[in-house]
C-alpha cells in the first residue's frame, strides 16, 4: 500500500476520536460535506453534545482518558464495527501519536493527519531540530542530549540563561529555565523526572533562553500531490505555564516581508518530512525580529479559528478533502489576510485563586452573539465539568476590520457572556482586553506570568466603586434639596410655565 493511498482514500463515514468543542467542530464540517459521522464517548460524556449531534455514537469506556479516549485498540475496533473509513483525531489525546496513525494505516483506515513518520520526527524535539536544520531552517542555539556533566559543560560554553527541554512531549512538561550555573544540576534532575513520568523518556537537551521573545506560529496545509502552502501567522505569546490563553491573527509585530520569510521557512520544514494535511510550525521571534524554529504541531491547532476568519479558509474541511485525495483548493497567491481575529479560551478556572480548576454543573449559559462573534463550544446548561479532561468550556472568537474593532467586539462579547455553576476565567480576559500593554501590542511570552496581575483590576474596580458612591451621594443630596416644603410649588418650572400660559388665555 503506497503512502498516498494510506493517507488519502475515498470515504463516506468518519469517526471522531475526540470530545468537546473540537468534536463538534469536526462534526459540523462533516455535515456540510455530506460525510456520515461516528462519535465515541466515555462515562463522563454520555450526555455530551457531540454524542447527540453525531449520527452514530459508541461507548468507549470509563471516564479516565487512559481507559477511553487513549485506547487505540478500542477506537480501531469501533471504526471497523461502524464502517468508518477514516478517523479524525482532533487535538490532544492521540492526535500526535505516531502509533495511532500507524494503527489506522495497518487497518486500512484513513488517518486525517500526517504520516506516522512525520509525527515521529517532529514529535522528537532533537530529531526535529536536526531535520529542519538540514533544510535550512534557523533553530535556537543549543546543545544535543547528553549526560548531566556534558550538558553542564555545554551550558558554560553557551552562556546563561538556558532552557532545559525534554526531547519528547510538549505542553511545558520537562522544561526548566535556568539563569545561574548553580541551579542547572537541580533543573536537569527535575526536568528528567517530569519527562520520565509524562512521556516515559527522560532525555533532555539545552537551548539558549531567548528573553523577551514572542511566540509566532505559521499555519500550513499540504496535500498528497506535493502542494504545500501557508495561511499566514498567529500571535500566541500570551501564555500561562506554557499554555496559550489568547491568540490573534495577524500578529501586531509581523510585517509582510517577515510574514513571507517565515512562511517560506515553514513550508520548507514541512517538505523536509513529507508532511501532509494541516500542521503548524512554531517560532520564537526575538526583539530584533530574528526568528527560530521551536517545534511543529502535527495536528489541527486549538486556535485555528482565527486563521479561518482572516483568510476565509475552512481548515477542517480542507483536512477532510486532503484525506479524500483532493488537491488543495488554494494556491499560495490566493491566500490573503483580511481584517483581524482574536480568540479567548474560556476555561473553568478561578483567575482570582491562582487559576484553580473549577468543576461542577453549568446551571445557566448565555453565549454572546452579534456581528463578528463566533463561539466554538460543546457545553450547555446541565453539562458537567469534570476533573477528567481539559477545563476549556469554549473558544470565543471575535473578528473586526481592524485590531481595534476586534478588541471592542471582544469586550462586548465578554460582557454578554454568562455562565453559572462554575467559575470561569472571563474576568481575566476582560482585564486583558482593557490592558494598555495588550492594546499596544507590548507583550511577550512571559507577560502573563511576570507582569500581569488580576488584583490590578480589583484596585481599579475599587476606585470605580468609590467614584460611583460619591456620585450617588451627590445625587441624593441634590434630590433632598429639591423636596418641597409645605405650601411650596409641587411641580417643575416647565409645568408652572405651561399653567401660566393657559391662564393668560
């Protein structure tokens, strides 16, 4: 079986190996393309929206992901039983597991994603660095994996600060910034322990820590006929604990020349691994606008809607078309970014209590609507937020002709959004939309953790409350002075003037 027949084949039924808002996103794309759908669910998701929306739904197993959404054998079995000719992994769970893509191929099921070889190469950070370097892609200066002694010696030669990184996995696990030589041994030990626990692999390497950098990513699409294009950039610098919280497209700091250079490099990196389907190349951009390869996400990204809104390209539908063997509908010259889009991830967490996750039942939900507002969600009143999965409730995306208009619409949408039953980070996003640093585009990847404080908003609200109290007291004193005494006129001057006019007649 050739690579092309494995990665693309005509199919009329698709299994979505995921849950929540991304399952709903894929289901809707399938509905528009006339593709029959199969959902899977755990105990916690029996009443989930994606289960109700799909044409067929199959039980996977108990609530923990390790017993349900991460069970490759069960997913393959359900795909065969249901007659699904393809599987879309969404993001998270098994989306970047080469073993899952390989299992689909071995069972003659189309994996809606890249070939397992590309996933394996780009999933190993050191192998990815070596591969893209050979393709002429700039990478952050660093040191290859080795013993602690070798890495300590390399750090001394490289100079501090440095970043300890695990070669496997992502999401900030197995990653430690080190600013002083004395702290490096402990950082290496901690990173190795965390990487071993999370990925089963304690291999780490070093990168030069670029301070004040921004996180810029380039969206890619590639088909089985050798066509690869980019859809411009996304600004993803607003992060907390290496997790993105707000994304936008385009970036405030990327001009057309830089965009085309980064796009060309991203395309070269994708070609270097024979990439197919949707993917994203992530870069670090320093203060001098030098950019360096960070990693490749071999899947659909959470933040893909902002790119869809500014380019007019339905990325999920393109994924499905590519998986069916179609050519990309767009050439590079067709891609134009128009307007501005901002995405806020609405999570069930308390921003006033160190972002502590919040669980419980959503008792009321009213989502914002109106011009330029999009909501991607899988929750509804009566839906239970459990501790088993990611705490994201929805993605709120707002579009405007300019960045200013997009921010104003996001402010309005956040003010309209009502969720009861659990705590949410909506106040965080409201505060961010009011932040002078955000409005001016003056932020980097450490802004949220190092310089952004929720209590600043509380201080502003206290001041506003004091001003309102003063105004109220003033109004009350004015009303008191206007209360009439016995025998005094009991109405306004305008009414007295009207009576006088009638008397004259």
